[in-house]
C-alpha cells in the first residue's frame, strides 16, 4: 500500500446527494489533514486532526463534515453541496506536530476530484 | 494582501539554466518555510524546508530565506525538462503548528 490512499479518485454528485471521501495512511503518522485545491487558488486548509482530535476547522461550511475514527483513517462527509464546491480534495498526513524533530512535511494522497452538478 | 504570494508564471527556462522561483509572505511571525512540487494531475511532494535565514542546499536545489524582507526563494540549477511542474511555497506560523499556508504556485516550464 502506498503512503496515503484516497477513495474515490473521482466523484460526481448532485446537490442533494450525500457522499463520503475516505483517506487512509500507512505511514504511522498521527496528524491528518483535508485540503481543498481549486483552479487558480492556493491549497486551502479545511480540517486538521492530531491524535484523532480536531485541532483546526478553517471556517468550513457545515455541509462538509469530517470524521477521524483513528490516526490512520480520515473521512469527509459531503451533504447538500454547491457547484462551487467542485474541486480536488487532498488528504495529507504528518508526524505529530508537537514531536521533537517535526519538519512540517506533509504527505499527500492523490486526491479525490469532486464535481457537483 | 495574500498571506503567501507567488507569481503564477509560467516561468520558462532552457534546459541547463538556473530557474529562480520567488515567494513573499505577510506574517512576520512565520517560522518555517517549505517548497512543494506538484506535477500536473499529481499531489504535492516536499522538496525542501528552511527555518533559518540564509541558504540551504540539497543537490540541484537551493532554498533562500530572508525573514527581514519576508522573502523565500527556490533556485534550481541545471534545470531539466523533468523539473517542469508547479512549485508551491508554503509557510508555517510556528515551529510546531499544523497550519500550513500555501501560495497559488508558480508553473515552471523547462524546454529542451
């Protein structure tokens, strides 16, 4: 298994659908992240979990609901999305940010390309 | 003012030349700085990080940091067509925080 795996790779959904994105990391990390990448915009941090606890919610609308059942798995539940939510959603993991020697390196998955119709 | 600013490019350089990628940031309290490379259709991968003023070299890559000017750059020596990608500058406000702020990236094209 590669380091950070995201499924599905592509998702098309209507505005009334409920779907979920899944991320799994096999690197032994304790921090996991959701980022949104839209064309012509910088990578936008959405949520951060450290040891399963949410440490960052970057003013994300409630139609995006994260879930982190353990340090290896991260979900993003999607409900009543808007067309402007269409983007590439990237999951990443890192070492514990409070650990000595933390370098700030994020390991990204390949992303889930979301299209909202 | 954007927190992390980069010229979107494309920056076109011939093979073998030095490519210079620049980034400015607005938060004076920023402590750690990162360069990620993202090939088209792929996820970002870390190239280098730098914490202290000055230069840091790793192979063909050199990161330069000037905190007084709030400026960080990446030099790529002997550029190769395989270096063609988007280079993302990222800034962290502390040494042990988990909030990495990215720029929009500079697209680099190295032509044979």
